[in-house]
C-alpha cells in the first residue's frame, strides 16, 4: 500500500497553515516554499541522427570550422553530434570525402538549432578579445565626407525651407474648377 508521510517533517506544510485551515474549513491548504532548490535534471545523451542527415554532418563540420574557428572540438561535437576524430580529419582535409565536402550551415541542415549555435559561439568568444579587422575596409562616412564652407552654407539653406515654399508650385498646378464625376 501507500506509506504515510508527515507533511510538517517533509517541509510541505507548516503548523500555522494547518491551524488556520482547522479554524476555517473553507480555506484551502497552501504548500510552503521548498527550502532547497533542486535544479532540473538535464538529459543530454547521444541524439539519433536520421540516415538522410548523416551524410550532411561533415559539410556542417566544415562550415563550423571555417566560419567559427573559435569553437573548440568539444563544442562542435556537441552541436552536430560527431566525434573529435572526424572534426580533426575535416580540419586537416584528411577526411575520406574531403574533396567533395561543401560547407553548409548546420542550422539549415537541421543538425542543431540557431539558439544552440549562438550560445556555443558566445561561450567560445567570451574569452577572446575582439580583433581589429585586417585587410582593406571602408572608411567611415564622416572621414570621407569633406564639407567646404559653401557646401555647409547650402546645407543650412536646405534646412530653412518650409512646407509652403515646397508646395507652392503644386497649388499653381491645381485647376480652378473642381473635377465632376460622370454619372
């Protein structure tokens, strides 16, 4: 059968709550807050990847290695569900199918979710310092735009225009007789 439990000993109810409910039979018992928070158990075991998606796994690994070099092998294996040996083979171009591999996004292939990928990239880049872009880049517009005093004056004049001045020509184009609807 069922074994009885003392709700006060287990911390589910307090003596005050029981006394209040004994005085007022219409009042409902309320469970007390647990004193110890137990974290939810995370169940992360090996995931099953369908046969149709298994052939896409090396392409996803290649994409991750090229686009996110900051990711560690353990993170890539968690995202895509592969072994570190396979990741190393693809990284060194020693994979048996290396000539035919095409980098493909693992999110579009359905091997991981975008949220999981973002979390792993954020974790990997947390310790790295942002590097300055190397190579040729465009200069900011403020640096390339050189305004002469005449250009600045014409810019000020443009700002002084009001709505009446802009729409003055439109009122001249309007016909003096209103359009009549043909019935």
